[in-house]
């Protein structure tokens, strides 16, 4: 009886130890999976391509025949089970698609461990994409402002040149000591510079029309 009792106790203790070992291994596997997903989603520049690699890692880690991550809300189908991924506000930001037929244990691991980690990682990746897009847009706007400033400086100089010539010629025409030839030359210069100024203004108007579509 003593031997039987001891054997039963030892067997029970061994079973508990085995269960804890298996659970610890599962925890390590899930931690490794989360780390791998973080590397894929945050190291790459293209989130869409990284999602494909992340989905393959999930399928490999859980022994699934297939897995996919789509950046939109998708409903369940006869062949696929859709697990929505939410952001902090509860909005659906993506969907994890897995085979329809899953064991209860695998489904529980997905819902309790994989999906929460994946939600946080996808949300961070999408936020990163938004920040990068905003940075690119800001750089483009800054470049546009620099080009506009340079254009205004150039235009101001180009407009000032014929205006100065016209004003100078106009003052000279007001004097009485000019010969007819000099007066004719100054008059021609005023007309020439006026036409040049008119051409510049027409180009500016064309530019504004182009910017307005």
C-alpha cells in the first residue's frame, strides 16, 4: 500500500512537472513569436509586406495550414475564420484570417495570446506609417515654400528692372535739354520696357492659372 501510495504521489508530481514544463515551453514559444512579429512589423519600411511575413510566422508557430493579415474588416466565411484586430478606441484596424477548422486549444491561444500582441504591433506599425507619410508631406510643403520664396525673389528682381528703366526714362523725358533723337530713344525705351513688363505679368498670370488647375 505504501509503495502504491508513493507511486501515485510521484506520478502526480511528475505530471504536474510535465504540465509546467509544457506550459513554460509554450510561453517561450509565444514570447519568441511576439518578438519575431515585432521585428517584422517594425524593422521593415513596408507594413503590407511585413504583414505577409508575420502571418506566415504565426501559421508556422501554431501549425496552421495558412494565415493572412488584411488591413480591413473581414467577416467569417465557410473556409476562413476572421479574428478582428482593434486599436485602443475599439475600431477594427485589421483582420487575422486563419483556417475555419481549429482545435479549441489553438483557437484559445490565438484569442488570448496572439491576437492581443498582434493588435498592439499592427497599431504601432500603422502609426509609424502615418508619421512617415506626414513627414514626407511636411518635407514636400517645406520644399514648395522654398521654391515659392526663390520664385518671388526672382520675379521681384525681374519686375524691378523694367520699372527702374521706365521711371528713369520718364524723368529724363521731362527735361528740356534733350534732342529729338534722345527723346525718341527714351520714348522707345519706355515702350520696350513696358512690353517686357507686360510679358512678365502675363507669365505670372499663366502660372497662377496653372496652380489653380
